[in-house]
C-alpha cells in the first residue's frame, strides 16, 4: 500500500563518466560500517538501488576483492569506488513538499544523539527498488548538513518507531545493543486473526529468508533458519479477533508476521502471510486497508547505563478507527 502523502517517485539514473576510479581508505571511526552504507556516504545522491548494482556487478572492490552490500568494513580497508557522474547538487531531486511536511510532523523524539519518527505505513525506511525517497532520504532533505544514519529498519507496511542516529558514536552504540541479547526491548501492537489463548504465547521458531521468482523475499519457519523468538500477549479480543502486544527478542525479517502465521493467527491485513478471507472481511466490515502491525515501544540504555530511553509512538489513527469499529 502506498501512503497518499508519500507518492512513489521515479529514480533518476546516474551516468558513468570517463574519470578514473578512486581508492578510499576506510577511516578508523567507520569500523564495522556496512559497505552499502559507506558507499552511500561516498556517493552522495546515489540511490540505494544503484549502490547494490555497483557492488553486485563487481565494480566496487574491497582490498582488491569483491564484496557484498552487507559486508562489515574494517578501519584501513581500501575500497575501490567506480567513476560516476551524479546530478549536481542543484539538479538533485528533492522529496515532494507534502512528503517533507508529513515526515517533519512524524518526529516523536529528538535529542543530541538520536531522532525517532512514527513512520507511517506505506513508507519505506530507505529508498531503492524504484523508490527514490524513503524515510531516511526525506529526513536528510529536512536536515541538510546533518549526519543522519538509520539505526534499524521497519518493513514498509509496518508503522511505528524508526530510530535515526545523529552521531556516529550513537549509531555504533545502538548497533552494539541490537546485537546484544536483551540490549533493546522492542514491543509491537498487532491485530491477529481469530481468538488467541489467554496469557503469553512464546514462539521459538527459526526463520529462513528465501527468494521467489522476481527477487521477492519470502520468509518461512525452517530448521536451518536463524533463531527467532517472539512473545504474544492478548490485550483484548474484539470482533472475534485478538488485539495483542508482541515482544520480540530477535529482529529477523518479517519475524512477527511469519511467527503469527506459524501459530495459526496471522496478522490482520497481511497480504503476504495473512488469511485472504479474513483480510477481505475486515476490509469490508471495518475498513482495514493496511497491515495491522505497529512498532510501539523501544527501551534501551546508552552511555554504559547512564542514559535510559523509553520511546513510544502512538497507534496510527486508521488503526484506532479499526479497533473502535470492531468493539
């Protein structure tokens, strides 16, 4: 679903020039940064889809060898960056005004280190795959000259808290917390199809990402997948469905959606892993036209235990309307 305020904008192609490729040494303070994110900083204005294309075609080299977009760089690595002619600063397309205004209004928290938005459903965390402007590109357009880096990502169809680091030190500390068990407490709100049992249902089921024809990602429970742990708690039942809080201890792609499907209570409005009959009924009866999944709360501590954070994002108005109509 594309949010009406956030139109899809065609990606401008970058033209190759005849200039020589350049070699860039990775600074020590970029230790652990992903190759794709490092290239985005070096090739200002390049869409992420182009970055992936350059890496996968072998035009980008790390220490003389090929690399993958998710490769973690080390300080001192030598990165070959191919010659590109990107649009001049004055030519660079900017997000539509409605997109900029809505993103500004979505900011729910900001301090010297972090910025958090309540991302609307239908907005990608970042551009790519035909989307020029995701949340991070729009925030950068709002804050020219500031260093802004995504700490994590949300599925395009999922609304809720998305955190951006304003300092490299904050990004590094947040990424370390995300790798640490229990480093960040993540809670979501979801409407699940059918009547869930009382209490907390824990789902410990490994998840494997596969690719379908056309390159679409499809995640499934598989014994060879990565360990994934979710806890589902019913808050209330409405109209035969279960309104739940979901706490996740791992952050796998589509984790809540696939775990919910696995226990026979898929997320309402999920076109990928959901129940088409339930989705159709909820669309017609209560106007649910999107995935009912919302990242509501993030809790963590920075500065070695000195700076506690508890960030919250209110449920989107269209989801509150659905709950009201179900009661």
